[in-house]
DNA sequence: ATAGCCCATCGGCAATAAACGATAGGTCAT
DNA sequence: ATGACCTATCGTTTATTGCCGATGGGCTAT
C-alpha cells in the first residue's frame, strides 16, 4: 500500500469517535447506523458523516439491506493495515 | 493508551509527508531538520510544522544539539502504537 | 561582536473537517 | 398509497490544516 493510501486510512482513524466506531463494529460484527447513533452523543448526521469517511478509507463497508443500512468492518483491510503499520 | 491519545497519533500519521518523514527518521536513526527539508519539495517552515505535529504526538522527539536540532524516532512509542493497532 | 547557519514561530490565505438541523429518498407494513 | 422508519446528503457555521514567506533567536566561528 502506498503512503498516500496509508495516510488516508490513518486520517480516517484520526478521530476518537471513529476509532470507537471501528471497535464497536468489530465487536458487533455488523450493525445499522441507528445503533451507533444511540451510543454516541452526536447527531445522526454527524455519525453518518463519520461512517462515510470510514467507508471512503475502506476500513468499513456498508451495504443497503432493506430499509436499513448494514455496516461492517473490512477485516482483510484491517489486517493489511496492521501489517503495514509494522512496516513503519 | 486511550482513544483520544491514539487518535492524535493516527492524525499525526494521517499525511503522506509525515509518514515519509517517519520512515526516513527510522532509517537514519537521527538527523537534523535541514536534511529532511532537502528531500521534500516543501519549504523549511512547512517541514518544521510537520515535525512539530509529529513531536506533539510523541512519535518523534527532538533535542537541541548545539546550533542544530536533532530529531529521532521514539521507538518505544512506535512499538506501543503497533501493539495498540493490533488491538483495534 | 559580527556574520553565518539552523530552525521555530508568526501572520496570512485557501482548503478541508467537524458538528448541526433540515430535507429528501428508499423500503416495509398496513 | 399512506405512513413510519432509517439514513444519506445539503447548507451552514466554526475550527483546524497545509502551505508559504518573512522574521527573529540561539549557536559557532571568525
């Protein structure tokens, strides 16, 4: 992975809320946006924005699943990130 | 390490130039700001600013050494970061 | 003590990020 | 086809970032 891509991922993780979201998603395996909104003191639009950033970095993927939107961790990428971090 | 601290570190690494600086410092063991300025297409003030961010995050430490300022990687923290990334 | 080197910091500017409320689009059940 | 639910996106505001040139302070050597 090149440094630009890696930097993008780090940037995505460079916010406490987004780290917490990633932890939560890993724990829950998959969940909908509403569940995440409930556990944070931020508005739905703010959480949605954080999720968008995480999606753009590739760490999180989301699929529309009926009326709900299902988010989950991209575990392969997460593993790859861990490898790349070891290389720094 | 709490998520706020971890986020700060990720944020510091969330720029390609700063990742490259970290790699370079790890390779060189220690070096002065001027050396780093030479290898990047940015001004001295810009590089200095990047170094400041890296210092604030703790990844890099710098000591004044005569007329020059010597930067080096905080290897213990870097190792700790790698552990913490594994925990995400 | 003057001149030169190294670099941190200031001020400025443009771009991006973080948060919000409001809106609107999609899906399901009735 | 209406209403309820879920969430992405828009528009706005304020804060932060990224970059620069210029300034100035600390050392060293002359």
